[in-house]
C-alpha cells in the first residue's frame, strides 16, 4: 500500500545519506519533497503541516549541523519522526481484570468487519486465548452466516441468532453462552451501514451500554482514504474508541488513512490486515512500519512470519536429510509449500534489509513456486523418492499431468540436482573432507532452488 510513498521517501533519504555537508537550503528542499510525497499519499494536510514543521526544527538543530555525518543524522530524524507519526509504541488488546474480555468491532459496511473478527479470533487463539465469535448484526443475516462459516474454519465457537431481531437480546445471550463454554474472550461483530447514520449510532450506543465492552475497536478500510478519518472521529465522539484495525493494506490505497488516523484521533492502530485469508493479520508496530516505508527492512516481522508458518520439526527433518545426502523431491515439495504459506514473495523480500524497496513487481514471478509444486505432485511416490529414474517418457507424462512443458520439468530436475550437489559438498566440508570454499558451488539457474527471484 505504501509503495509510492515508500519509493519517494527512500529516494529522498538515499540522497541525504550521501551528503557530507548539509545547508539550510538542502533541508528546505528535502522538506518540500517530503511534504509533496505525504500529500500525494493522501495524508491529512494538518498532519503533514505539523509533521514537516517539527522535522524541520529537528534537522536544523546543532546535532545535525555540527555532525561529521549530517546526512545520516537527517535520515535518523526522518525515521524517528515517521515512527512518532505512526504511533511511537505498539498497543496490545486490553484484557479485563475479571478474566472475561469483550471486544466490540465497529465499522462501515464493506470494511471487512466479519472477516476481521475471525482473523482476530485466530490470532488470539494462537497466543493462548480461548475466544468465541458472536454476530449482533440483525440487518444482514448473511453476515451472521459468514461468521459461522469462518468460525468453523478456525475451530472457534460461534454464537448467532439469525431469526432474532433484537441485537441487545442476542448480545446478552451470547455473553452467557461464552461464559458457559469457559471462553475468556468474546469478539462481537456489529452491524454496519454504507454511511454513518443516526439509527446505526443509536443501536451501537445501546449495545455498548448493555455489553460494557473491554475494547472498542473500529475496523477501518484503508482504501477509503481521508473519509476514514472523519468516520473514526464520528465513532470516537458518539461511542468512544480504544483503537483501530486497518484492513486492505494489501491493496493499492495510498496509505494516507493509516498515517493520519493516529494523529487526528489520538487512538492507536492495534492490528493491520494484509490480505483476505484468515491468517493475513499482524500486530501493528509503528517502528517496523517506518522501517518498511523507508526501505530498512523488517527482520523481526520476517522471523515471526517464518515461525508462524514454517513447521520447525519438518524443517529440522529436511535439514537432516540434506546433510545425510538423502534429500529427495518430497523434501523439495515440502520446502515450496512452507514458503508459499509465508504469503507474497514481494512482501517477504521487502522485509529483508538491503532488498526492501529494490524489488520490483516484474523481478518476481510468483507462479514459479506453483508450477514447481504442480510438477512434483504429478510424479509417483517412487519418482519423487528416486528422481534418477525420470527418463524422457516419464518426464513427458509429468509435463502433461501438470500442465507444463518438458523444458520446465527438466529445469526443476536440474535445480533439484544442483541443490542436492551443493548440500553434498557442504556436508563433506562440515566433516572436514572438502578442500574448496563455498564459492566453488555451481551457480543456481532459474532461481535459488526454484524460488521466484
């Protein structure tokens, strides 16, 4: 979502980083470029004005002007200011002292409340909580049914009453049901409208009084731009909010809402949704977001993503097989599957320092992983275990079965052979038998082991 803003700010900071001497005019020119970049990203004008004024003052300070590396100091100031703009510190979901936490999700129709409720339940469940989902949307029965389907997918209990038209009655019964099931967290999906109206706000205020939630979170669609800020201000005035969940950050929105909403309301962003799948939700960390925008990478998020999606036991087994020279195409398929679980390769590479901001869409072919997995899945168990039996006829059959060409099958087999050969040499070196260096390994063609870059 921040691609345009990110590329502009990275260009500005890269230019300043090389500067051995910085004048007032340099700072003035840089601030003009930053102001234009933020306004083009649809950031609120008053937020931009305050942000640029504060940063100008910091950049003209003695620490910068007398520094031996003024360019580096300015980049540091830009990073710190951006972190401050995004929220300074991370904010977790509040937990009720009673041991039973109620989270109310508000938002306009189409913001993704129902899907977000399931995503939130899944991430809380993975952290050791026992959540239950509940829908009090009496205007759209389909929303309640959707929540029930999603709850089954993530194995979380769900309470809906499609035939009941009293939202407060549903809410009270749902709380009793959650307590009966010994759940410690209840996530409530409320009704939405295309626009904020008096009828909606009255209903939500009555629900708030009846339920007395621990957390009141507004689900905000990043695609609606500055309208998100006015929606947030209305909900804050009428109900009172504890924070936000930003959705659709994987889209082509310019990012202004995420950069403006914290400053304009004073309330933190707690989670961000970066896709449509139930696992596409992350805790919001302002410093990590600033790192991504400025192309500094995000190693911590990358490690967390790997830990959440890669089976450690399976990875250990594969490593042992690699080191014992028994690596086969089943192991290669397992590696591809685990990489695919981590999501878009562009996003993953964007978290790597030095690569972030330099990877272009055309440099990555996401389909390579899927193609290679289809080829291996078209093989028999014996062929996966013993790739050396893959003669011309077998390769022709595999290509036809996977919808690929014989050349693509041959390419995958070459990649497998190179990986196996490289690990064989590494294994020998680790045992003190190898004479050469790592640089003596053969070049990996068509991507590192079939990876799409």
